[in-house]
C-alpha cells in the first residue's frame, strides 16, 4: 500500500513552497537580521565543502548535490579535494611534525559559479 505523499515544507496554502517566496518571506529577512549576505546556494556550497573536508568521495558529493555527473562536481569543487601529493606529503611527515588536526574546522564558502 503506497504511503500518502505530503509536502515537507508546504506554503501557507499547503502548496509547494517556491524558492522566490521562501527567500522573500523568510530566508533573506533572517540573514539580514543577522547581518549576513548569504544565499541558500551558499549553504549548498558549504554542505559540499564540509562533506569534502570530512573525506567524502567525488561520487558521494555529486549524489549529495544532485549532480548528474561527478565531472560536474569536480569542475566546481576540484580545488577542495585533497590531491595525491598533499596526502602523500602528510603521510611521509613524521607525526610530531604534522599540523594538529584535532579541534580544527576549516569551512570553505565557495562563491556561486553558474552551472554550465
């Protein structure tokens, strides 16, 4: 028996919530009240950068973002993925000379790039 389908975030009229209305009525005023110049797409980019930093693969990040191809993800976020050279340099450095990774959090806010 199929489950009834309900909207997770409906509008006040119980219709699909439109991005333009959500931004105008909720998101933009909240960001402005906090003094932030922020868009929902910035949050998407932050989620991608956090996933990459946590070690997610290109394929996993592509799925997270709904990209049709991992190539799209690489085109947009290639600079955030560690390179083999970075990994091997870290691995070949004696533990006492490595930078601490404890309690560090580096979040990259990637500027919006139009998708091609």
